[in-house]
């Protein structure tokens, strides 16, 4: 799994029937300071994530193991919305605050 930030929504009016009921979101992996880095990924949303949220993304065959994405043509799925990140006993990121001074 990776930590990623939701950047927006992907709309596709013509797609495979397996994607019809899925909400697709544009996400980007975040670095140690919780800033977007790396490549963009389109991920199926299994948990109701929204714009700017920090999320957990499963990729590859694991992406097809949620109730929402089972047997669907997806390679990435948002499977969690992050409330807090703790490193060595200290909270370094909180949902309503963002990055916390370390």
C-alpha cells in the first residue's frame, strides 16, 4: 500500500461495463512531508474519499480484493482514508491539521 493524496475526480462516459458503478479518483503518492510526488494514478474509490484527503491505495492484484473492486478491471483502489500518521510514538500528520511540526 502507498499513502497518496486525492487530487480530483476522473470522469469517463465510455468505459468497460465493469467500471460503470465505480467512482474514479486521481491520486498521487506523497513524500515524507506529505507533499504529492511521483506519478499520477487513477484509483477506484472503495471508501468514499474526497478531494485533498490522504488515503491508502492498494495496487496490482490486491486492488481487486475489496468488495467494490472484486473482479473489476482495476489496478489501483483507495481502500482507506487516513485519520492520523504516527512515527516513533509522535503524531506527524492529522486529518484536520495536516503535517505536524516534527
